[in-house]
C-alpha cells in the first residue's frame, strides 16, 4: 500500500494518506471505514460461464446474487427471473450476499437458463413458425384469387356491354371461387395470419356475390340479346391446386342454370 504525507492545514502533521489499488489497476485514496463501506465493500470482478461464452461482472462484494443477475441481463439477453446462478455446484438464492457465500474477486459462477423460460421460448417459436406457414398459405390463395378477379372483371364488362354470356361462364367462375374458400377453410391460423385469412374469405365472398348478380342480369329477358360468348377459354384449365375443372356442359346458349351455391361461413 502506498502512503504519502497529508498537506498542512488539512489534518494533523503526522497523519498520512493511504492509497489502495482497484481491480482496474487504478490507485485511489483509501476511504475511512463508514456507512458507505459497510453498504458496498470492495469492488470485485467475477466470471460467469453461460454456455460457450464467458462474461465478467464488476460490482461491490456485498451485492446480492439478484444484483449479479440484473447485470447479466444486459450481457446475455436473459431476464433476471429467467436465470439460475450456481456457485461451487450449488444454486444460489437471489437475496444472498456474495461475500457471505464466499464469492471473492475472480470467483467463477455458472449461469443456466430456467427450464420454464426455455419451454416458453420454444412455444413462442413454434407459434411464430405456424403463423408464418399460415400466412404463406393465405398469400398463395390470394394470388389465385387475384387471377380470378380478372375473370370476374371480364364477365362484368361483357354483361355491362349488353353481350349475352354463356351461363357456363358464371358456373365455372363460381366453382373456382368456392374452391378458394375451401382452401382458406383448411388453413389453421392464429394471430395476424387469422386476420389475413378472414380478410381473404370476405374478399372471395364478395366476388361470388358479384358473379351471382351478373348471372341474374345476364338472364334478364329485357337485356340486350347477343351472341353467346365465352369470356376466356384458358380459365377452364385454371390451376387451383385441386385438379382440373370439368365445367358442366351447357345444352344451349339460352339455357338457364339455377344451381344455388352454398355460402361459405
């Protein structure tokens, strides 16, 4: 310990300043024994092993193991309540003080993650992966519905223009849309993915309603009667993921098909 004379006027002539070296290597004036020393004690560095990594914690010797956990939270990402600290093979208690349990400068501790915390994180990961899978499935249906929306738009243009459209076109369009509703019904979804599925179901139902309305207008005897047309032949081979579609054969251009489609709930 390094000593030096005190300056005159600050203390008795024969008194000396006592210095101490901190763990960082810095010399500081040794404090008188008092309240602060009883509360804090000397500063120590302890090494904590966590998996394949090691962390050093610098804190007062009279700190508690809960204090250690709070410092480790910034280094490991584990919240204090998710941590289990071991010293000399024994799990420590949060309220116990380091110096009372024999922890000294350069002591080594072991950190493990609480089993309940691990289980909770695994469950969160599982739910997150399921949500991603469901979102991807809904996105796939959305892409097919986007293509079907073009078919519905073509039917709308034809009917609005007074062109007589074959009833088969409305039947095929409705069946293709209903297949997308069945796909959506088979998607297990939670959270955000569930909201996405609900939005897409509502969108498909609106297209089904539109096709039903166009079919009724097309069958109106007061509408302009023109040559029955096929909107697009390529839609009869629309790949919906459920095999090829065999549309019902229309017996004549003026046949009125009255098949009702069950609304998807």
